[in-house]
C-alpha cells in the first residue's frame, strides 16, 4: 500500500468518529439534496433527460480520441493553441513556461480537478507566482491551506461559522456572533450580513 493510501486511511479513521465533523456534513448534504430536488423540476421528463445524458457521456468516452482531435482543430481555427502533455510534470513545465513568458505575477484559475491532481497552485507558488481560485468553495479551502473536500463541493466539510472565522483571520473582517450561534460578516462598505445570507448572494456554491 502506498504512503498516500496509508495517509488517507489514517485521516479517514480520525474523521469518521468526529461528531462535529459528521454534523457539518449532514447539514451541508441536506442543503445540497434540496438543490438537487429543485434542479430536477426544470426537466419535464427527468428520467428521459438522465438517459440521454448517460448515452451522450458513453458515446464521447468511447470516441474520446476522435473528439479530442476535433476539439483541437476547432480551437485552433478560432485562434487558440492546444498543447499536449504526456503527464502532469510535462503539463506543469508548459504552464510555467507560459507564465514566465508573460511575466505573470498573479493568475486566477477556475475550479479544475486536473489542476488539483498535478498540484498547479503549489508549483506556481514555488516560481513566485500567486494563484487565486475564482470558485468560492475552492477559494475558502485555499485560504485555509486545505485540499478540496469534494469534487463538486470543495468546502463541504465547513460550517458557515468556520467560513466567517476564516474571512476574519485572513482579511480582518469583523464578525458578530448572535445568540443562536450564527455569524455575520461586515465588509466595511456594507452593513453586516449573516454568513448564510451573504453566501446566497454570491453566484457560486459555498459548501
């Protein structure tokens, strides 16, 4: 068994018996499930839509080599450039080369599991280049020096109180605790808002 697998098992065993951790997950999953139900309502025939999506996914996967070449041709025709890399190390070499050619000091990136797998942020940091996540959940775990907890909901393991404390520690935003245990964040230019209200106004997922 690899060291990575050993670490995963160790972390999992310590987490599974953490009651507070389980409470946060249960709440966030319940909120996620509500959104799933709401999302299904946009389809007149949900089962048919799901089957069509599964068929399209299978077709693309089975013909991935063809679609990748087709994508490259279309992308180049529109003025883009595609760089093929055999592995993560070669991909990062190309990324760093591009950043240095542009004399980049700060970059922003969207949510990407591929960049997590090849450790883009860490590699850029070693080169003195700041990488800032644009997805709110990814940004929160980046501030906390943590890895994404889930492929869709990176900060799923955190409560709104955890997030409020993180913003307070990193940006010195004042927080106010209410009697029920809720927190608010004061931006300095607007009135204080409860964290759940503030997060709902942002166009990204929080948990």
